[in-house]
C-alpha cells in the first residue's frame, strides 16, 4: 500500500507498522455432511436501498438518536413465575415441539419472558429461520417487545442464519440498545463478509455517545480483517489505546495479525509480532504459521514453527506425527423450505429431476469457464470418475434440489457442517451467475454469500 501505515505506540514501546502498504478498500462485488436450505431472509446486500444506506460512500445513515443508544441500566422485564400452562410451554420447548408451542401462542395463550427465552434457545439453529420469524412476530405483539436481551437474542439468531437484513431490522427498531447489541451486529457483519458495513456501524456507535469497550475493538478488528482494510485496522488499534485508554490484550494483537494475514502481508505480520511489547504466545505463532501456509511462505512458516516449538516443545510432535484418518461419514443434506424440512443422503438415489438439473447446470458451467479441480478427489480413480465425483458433491445436489423446488430468483441458504472444498467454492461462484440467485453457504468456518459470480469471502476461508 502506497502510504505507510501509522506507527503503533504501546506502553512505552514503539512498534512501527510495516512500510509501503496501500490501504486496501474492499468492495462489495461481490461425506456425514449436514446441509440445510431455506429461501427467505435476504441478506442486506440483496436489498439495494438498504445496501446503499450502509455503504461508507455515499453517506451512511445518520446516527440514531442519542437517547436510543444509552446502555440500558434497567433490569429485564421481570419474568412471572411459570404457571401450570407455562410449565407445559417449557416442556414443549425442551422436547423440541416449537411449532406446537407457537400454535398455542398464536391462539392467544399468554407467554412470559421465560417462555420467549426458551423458545429462542430452542430455535437457535441456522436451520430454523422460519420458526424464528414466527417467534419474532409474536414478540412484536407482546409486552416484551422492548426487552433488550430478547431483541439481542433475535439478532444473534438471525446472524447465525446469515440474514443480516433481518438482524438489522431488529436492531433498528430497538427502543434501547446495550453494548452487546452493537457487538452482535458488528461481529455479524464481519462473519458474513460485510466488514465495511460493520465499520460504518461502529462509526455510528461512536457518534451515539456509547463508549466502546475492549470487546468492541475485537469486533472492529474482525470487521477490518474481513474488509481487508489494513490502514483502518491500525487506525482503530491506535484509537483503542490513545483515545479510550484501553490496554490491548493478546486477542487484540491476534486481531491485528489477522488483519495483516488476510490481506496477504505475512512479512509485515512477522514484523508486528517481533515488535510486540508482550511475549508472543502459542496462539500468536500458530496464527503466523497459518497465514504463512495460506500464502505459501515456507521460510516464515519454518521460523514461526521453530518459535512455537521453543515455546511449547510438545508442538514438535504435533507437527511431525501423522494422525489417523477421521472415520468416514455419510453425507446428509437437510433442505428447509417455508413449511417443511426434507432430509436425504448423498449416497442414496435422488429424484431424477435434481440429477438432470445438475447435469444441465454442469454443462452451462463448463461453457462459462469452469474446469473441475480434481485435486480435491483423493480416491485412486481415473480423471473422468473424479470429475463425476466432484459434480455430485452434496452441496451441489442441495442447490440443484433448491433450484427446482423454489421460486425463481429467491435466495437459497445451505448449511454445511464441514469446510467447503475449493472446487465446490469455485463451482458455486459460477452457478450464482448462471442462475441469477444468491446462494448462501455456511460451512464450519464462515458464511459464503455467492452472488453474480463472486463470493463475500473474497476466496479466503
């Protein structure tokens, strides 16, 4: 980056940030495998008007009224003691009969704070966004609509579902917000590949008069890492120390290393580590090893590994001994629609329509430039068989099933319990452009919002 990064001063020590780094402003161009899919809750960049309001250019939305951003000192609305009927509600929640409980509530059976809390805890799975929306509607009509903790819980669940649009809707309508409300939103934007929006929200938080905490800056550094804005990462690190008097914890130093590493500045990350005013921990060296491996810097990887072993000799064995292969699991896909959840296994025969859809889509993908990366097939089979194996990976079958069973142009949401492979990541980017839909995939690392041939992770995960 053309301009030098700001110097970092900490506790009498001077840490010079790496020179000659241009600020990278990110854009929004953006087998037991368990998968689920639902077709609601567009993320906020699917809504042009909302997306525009969150961009730093043009001007972001004006800050919320100061009185709406005070940390609430009030206690939660006092939950009443569960009556016999409430005990039945609690039993329904414990047994997972959420729809039955919601049916009672929709008929006018009253529920207190404890019941709403139990309902949200029971449907806090990314597979149950439609159920969450029903709970949300009932909360709006209840005396607890203004309760900070219940609204925070709703935000948390929507974030886990990858629906920042719904999370933002809850946040905007909150009568009171506490620090957790802001942290959930900023972290949510970071985890969903929308770090720029998280930084805009942090700016609004500062204008509102709320004083950031150490945890606030962890969320902000995460947003900087996602947005790959190195200059801003150092700026906020300095702001934390100099303006708010917050001493960095080891997690904050890890956050800065994450900002540098995700932007590909591995050498600068090592310089930062060497100039830290505190002794690097094992977590610091493990982060350095991770980014060195990702960016192919063998020299730095070896040095970081040597430092890690000096700190913890047991790590030498962990990095040299081969571990037994994990037990093979059959892939399971769970598809969630508006009114039902379907489950199937990739080892079982699928309906012919889904297979035919995937075959046709594969032909279109090849015409668009897709070339199967058979490195991700570890079986000793010929090239054609490897390409066939890749084509029928479970997440692609889930997408094909969703394409033929849901209205055109609606987004598809897929939940995967393992890391998405590189070939599927590339394939789904091309799929999103061909089918004209947003394809939201959550793997065990992060959210991937595929749209118009691009992914929100910028090919880093």
